C-alpha cells in the first residue's frame, strides 16, 4: 500500500494507544485496529510509547508488523531500558523476518518517578549526551559491515558484529524527541530529525526552530467541515477536568523537561475558539501535545505554516476511531496542497 503523504514529501505517523488502564484481552486487538486504520489512511508508521508502566514496545512492534503490509513501527527507545546492542539486534531481527524498516524515537528522559525508580539520577543535559553516544553505537552496529569497537564515556563494546546484518533498504531512521537546547544539539550531532511539541505557528515564524532545516512535530487534530461541530467534538472528547488540572500542576513541579515547561507557559496564555491552537487536553493531563481544532480549511492553514517552516514529519496524537483519523487526514491533505501554493 502506498504511503500517501510520503509520496508528497510529508511523513505522517499515528500513535499507538498505550496499555495504561487497558483491558488485557482487548488491548492487542485495539493496537491492531489502530495500525490498520493508520495504514489505510496512508500513514508512514505508528509511534509506540515506552515507559515503566507500559507493555514492551518491541512486542507491540512485532504485532503491528505481522498485521500490516508496510506500516513502520516508530519505537520509543530510552537508554535506561536496554543496552544499545539489544536495540540493534531487535531492529535487525524485525528487518530480517519481516522486511520492514523500524524508526527509532530516541528519548533521553521520561517521567521523573520512572527514572528515580530505576536509580537513574543523570542530569537533563547529560542524559542527551548519553543518548547521543547510545544512538551512535546502535547505528554503527546496524550499518557497519565490520565488527564495531567503541570506547565511550557511557558504553564500551569490543569487536561486536551484528547478525543478521541489516539490509541498507531497511536501515532505521532516527528521531530525537526534545525541544531543549541539549535535545536539538543531540539531533544535530546525530543527523537525526528533531521532533518537538510545537508552539503556535506564529511563534515559530518569528523564531524558526532549526535554522531552516527539516523538523518534526507532534500534535492532535480535530477537524470538521463546520467549526462548531469541530469544537463540540473537541469539548466532548476533552472536557475541562479539575482533577486533571491538579495532576498537571503536580507533574510540572517534578519535571525537568524543557518542552513540558514550554507548553505549560503557552497554556497559561489566553485562548479562544477563534484560534485553532488548543491546549486544554495538555492542561488537564489527558495528553502531552497541543491540538489544532476547527474546520478542515482553518486547521490546514495552520499546518501549512508549519510545513513552510520546514516541518516534514507529523506524529498525530492517539485517535479514538478510524473516522476521527479520516477527518485529520482530510485536513492534512489540504495542508499539503496549500503549502505548495
């Protein structure tokens, strides 16, 4: 199946539902359903979360590749969970058994409680330094035709050869999550795509994030032909929740994440339904990215502004139904056309 957006120079990923509070018997079926929706919508791949409270993302990736034709898993990889050789081996195994490319979403941090539970007190910026070395080892293992030796600050390996070898056509592509200076520097050093939770387009236009280079964004889309219908759907899905607002504020106190603080600052500013950029889902701890809400054309105008700034990859927030993904895809298609003109 053709990845519709990739053919137009834009990569679109959906997000796999996490296993938090999921029904054990129904979770796998839901993962497969979302993966199939994503493929039918013309997406390149699907993001799979990783943290202390979710099922293993590589087992989820295995299920996705066995039930889709060419959808690529975008697996969140955090150095605290596995040695770089383990990640390289998983990439190689999926490529060998399924002829499928895996994307790697390299994550330096995570929830503070998760890191503390695993006794990882590494400071924020140093986590990105470690992530850079970690990722370099993974990519050396999957691309080198000879054994790899690394004497690094954080990892050491000696004459390691990866088997099975990874076909060049299936070599992973690397994303780095993070909007901080350290995160952007890590992406630049790795030649990876920096993925950020975007500020409003106008803010980015006044201060472009990557000096004209390509970047990725993560956001949600709720779009309809009629603006009032779109906002009804948005408020129905994400009603104002006082408990969620309190949880968000508590999380802010323990987070050292640059993007978390940045989005919280944006959320504190006045918002109205006249503007598509919507932060209520973030403010009420329902999700961790901004949303664009409005008519197909209005949402498309905002997305087109991101594209003109250099955005070439979009990771959509979790979609509750195939119909909702179809609505989002309609806005994205209009945005691509609008950006061309």
